[in-house]
């Protein structure tokens, strides 16, 4: 017999986390406690299903510890701030983290997302286009593929503009590890190997042939050269990797 879903209690972290995971958002109200905390509660007057002995009738008249003991959730328990260089990242607690499936190049359904139970001490940002700053990307065709397929630079101008949306993330990186490939052909080979691995795991599969992979990679060839240039000059550690996944390190740790 399948377990039936139990609706979370109102004014609770569980209810907010459920809304954040399965809906577009979650709206809630807070009340300032006597000691300056924010209690999750809608009405000014206390509403509890269980006993409320020792509590004053209004939220603002009570200490947060007494409200916790009575079953209230406190806003500070919902989020934890992480100070990351000059940025403050607010991490929702008891929420779910979107999980990515490479085969479909998109997120998995929410029921497959892992839960966050503690705030992370280290955040890894991994990806092909890490360090793609708009100012370093040309707005005109550069590669053979771009000159043939995008002679007016429509794709180049659009991607250059879109790159601005990610620059705050790149600026927040405080330790950069660059895995350097031999050339762009290795990028194509690595992506094709990745696609074959996805297929062997019986996951969704985007590309069926190596030529399809090459056509996809060609879209980002000029991006790749600019990213390599940025990473070579900014990386704390540079690792060289060959097609057999052998790594070498020249010891540029800073």
C-alpha cells in the first residue's frame, strides 16, 4: 500500500520547503518576538493546536525560546547566510536542491532532488563555461563554423549578452582549478565519450553520433578559447589532462 501524502502544518518550515520545491514559490508571514527573532505565524494572536500554557496571547509578547518549545518555527532556522567573498548567499534549509541529468541537458523531476539538511561549507561550481565574461567574448564571427553558419553574428551577439547573467557567479569564485585540454578536438572527443557513457547507463540520450556532438560543440568553440585564456591567467591551480584522463600538475598553486 502506498504512503499517502501528509499535508505539512501551516506556518511551518516543512510547509514552506514543500512550496519552494513543488511550486513557483512560497508566501508566508512573520511576527517579531520579544527578543527580536522572527516567528513564522500569520495572525497577531497565537494559534496553536496543542497546549499554549505559559504563553502570552500575542506572538510579540513572547520570547522565541518559549515559542519554539510550543511548536513554533523561527525564520532564522529556515535560512542560513553564507558569506562568500563580498556576497551573502542565503540558503533555504530543509529545501531540495535541483538535480541535473546530463542526458536531457535539464533538471530531473523534483521527486529526485536531494534535500538540504545543513548549510554547505564549500560550494563547487563546475562547468564548461566557467569564466565566460561578456567583455572577453567577441560579438562577431571568428571560427570557420561561425563564419559559415552565423555570418551576421546573431548567435555571437545573443550569447555575449546572455553571458552577463552569470558574471556575478564567476566573480564570487575564490579558488579556481583549471583542467586544461590539449585542443578543441579533445573537447569534442571528451563530449562524445560522455555521451556514450550516458547511453551505457540507460539514461536519456541527446546525441546519437559523433558528428552531432561536433556540431553542438562548434557553437561554443570561440567561447572555449576565451574561457581557456581567462582560466590560464586566473587559475590557482592548472591541471593538464590527456584523452586517457591522465592528469599532470605544473605546481602553479597560489
